[in-house]
C-alpha cells in the first residue's frame, strides 16, 4: 500500500533493513551515536507520515460512504 508522498511499506521495510535500530559497537564515539540517532529519527518521521496518510485516507473514505 502506498500512502501520501509515495511512501510504501516496501520503502519502510528497506529503511529498517538498511539502517537497523541496534546498539553500535563499543568502539563507537559520541558523534557516531548521534549520527545513528539521527538516522532513526528520520525513519521514525517517515513511518509516522505513512501511518498518518493511511489514517487520513481511511477517514476520508468513511465520511464519503
């Protein structure tokens, strides 16, 4: 299913596979941790946008029926 901004479930699955939300290695410095947190924040925004767009579609559909 594709939501607003052409965000699809496949895109979200690819992002989660490519940028997994796992703890970094012990030799990771604070800048690397901040970078990884930023990646996860972007993925979370994309996922929330996708969910909201689907909710909006279903709300609009139920009002028409």
